[in-house]
C-alpha cells in the first residue's frame, strides 16, 4: 500500500499492559472472542451476499457515480449557491465531506478561488431565524436546492420544501423546476410523487441504505461533486478499506478489532462513553457524523432475542486542541467511564512556521513595536524562545502527544487513528471503516444496527400535535398528558 493511502490504528493504550487490567483489556480477553469475531465476519459476508447490507457495496456502483458526474457537469457554472436541505443522515454526511475536504472558508472565497463552483450550504435544522437568515442572503435565480429525504415525508425537510418552492415559483414561474434536485426513494413517498409530476432532476437513495449509512450515495456525493471534490477518489478509498477488512482474524481486521475493543471496554471495564477527538478542525464534521451513526445504530432497548437490554455506548465529540481547554479536565480526573479515540493527521495541507517565516512568505521579518529589543526581538523573550524553529504543526503534535500521554498515565483508555493526509481517498476509507465497525458492533451487542425505533415516538407526537390525519387519537392522549403539568414545578 502506498504511504499516502494508509490509515493507522494504534490501540496500545486500550490494553492492560499500558493502563492495567482494571481499566485496560487483556490480550487474553481479546483472544477469548477471536472465534466469535471470526463468526461475525462470516455472518456479515453472507448477509452482504444476500443483498441485506447494501451500504457495503456502494463504492462499486459505477452507474450512480456516472450519473452524479454527468449531472454535475451539466449544471457547472449555472448557480452561485448550492443549498442542501435535509436533516440527520441527509445532512451530516454533506457537512462532514465539505468540512474535511474544502477550504476552511470555502464559501467566502472568490468565484475563482472556488474554481467556479457554487458556495455550499447545508440547512440541517428548522430554526426559523436561521432559515430566514439563510434565505435573505440568496437570490433564488442563483441558487440550486437539493432536498434530501429517504421517506419523502420527513416533516422538517418537507416543511422547508413547501416554503422554498413557493418562493422559487413566485420569483421564477415554471422555471423554478430548474432550481430543484430531489434525492429520495426510487418509487415511494411524497417527494418522489411530486418529483415525477413536476419533472425535477432527481437521485435515488438505494433501498436498504438508511440515512446514517448513506454518505457514499448521492446523499453525500452530489454536493461534494458540485464543489469540485473528487468523489471517484472517495469511493476508491472506501473500496480500499473494504479490502483491508476482509480478514476473519481479529488481529488483521481494523473494523472488527475496533468494534471488539469498544464492546469489551463497555461490558468488561464499565466504559459507557466513547469520546471521538480529532486533532483537526477539518475532521470535526466527521466526528458529528460518527456520533449519529454510532448512537442510532447501537442505542437500543430490545435485543435481537427480544430481550430488554437498554444498551449502547454514548458517543461524544471533542476537538483537539480546543477541548483540552474545556472537556479534558473531566476526562483526566472525572469518572472512569470513558474511552477516548484520537484522530490525527501526519501531514496537514499547510505548514505554518511560528517565527522564521510569516504567512506572507517573508523571512526574518523585523518585529513590530512594542516587541523590539534584544537580538531576536520578541523571540528572545525567555517565555517564548522555546517556540523558535517550531511551527503550528509542531505545537499541534506536541499537544496531542502530551494529552495522550497524560491520559495514559492516569490509566484512561485511549486509542489513535492516524491518517497520513486528509484527502478524498483517506476520507472514503474513514467513512467505510466506521460504518463497517458499527455493523460489527451491532453483532457484539446483539442488536439491530440498522433501525431506529426510538426516534419514531417523537415523530408520531409531532405529527399528532401538527394535526396530521390519522393521528387524532394520539393528539387526544397528548392533551391529557399535558394537563398533568403542575405550575409548582415551573419557575417563571
């Protein structure tokens, strides 16, 4: 494997040799589940062959890739803004990709700086102030809207759909249709029905692929392609990770090893919180995406044996170095209930030297007042001289290594995922690794990793309170429940 393609998984600090057997996993505990892990690898391969795990085959769907690239090419240069309207899995993957691979301030670059690609926004909530604010900065005739909902009935997405399509029609008449792309189910749902009738451009979310597993479908790939991201390389990266995770030997398969480590840390060592801590702002969106993937897949009341289990390992996002100054105190001295997974990047896109060279490229720039004095100006200050010859990259690495060491010395289990670089190829690997790891974790926990029954109750209540037909009985039940609210337990 070429160096730039590599993702490295180091779990030394999860093990008893590093942090002791009270909090660390022994090698024997891993050996004890080797045969179970091998069986789960076999099970997933059989389920995949039977067409039950469609998300695992997404990297090889050349037909969909071709359609996305063809559509993107036909739309090139026509719009200044591209707005994704979706929620949950229909939004988080888009945010993750753009945060990871586009310029940190992509939307405020000039047209030339974006290579003629549109600005990209993701409307992932129905907050009325945020929605209105976003609509105020757009000219409808310059904007392409991508509505994403698998069911075609998602209340948050479709309520915004009604507002936006009315706005477009009022401004553009029948030409409004050219400003809408629908991404939804192939045959059913309200959005698909409207799309057929109105003739919108559309993409299909494959059957059997849930929202949180859909980042490598048109859900995530279309907006990425519209901003110039190499989606072919992203799918190639996912395919590469697929090949790296074929072994039924737990010691040679990073996906099932990760699932096993988290499972054992939870069930054997009492660690019920999983902190994902990338030392990279660019990976913050991927951490958010992971939190949905892990929480919805594994937080379950009922096991596959129909037993009440109330299980799950709670995911938390932290960002290095930022959260060393907010959350780390808890991780160092709070309850021993957490596993920390660091994500690091060996080679950032930029190397920013602290003193020898400025961002302008001028070397040895004379210090500005009030820092003059001494041979080196500000760099000669006793409290700052240690930074001479270093870069922000060095500081980031030292902060990470120092934090990892400090946690390990306090017997806090942690592991590290290292990317040689952050690219479309390595991001595709990361997405695939986490999705497959989650599927394996579902096997260990003996739960269905592909449904989310706990989400439905809130949806039903919202439908009832909004007066949707068929939910009248639930509305009456809600009215009775709300009457039980007591004023004495409210502070006004």
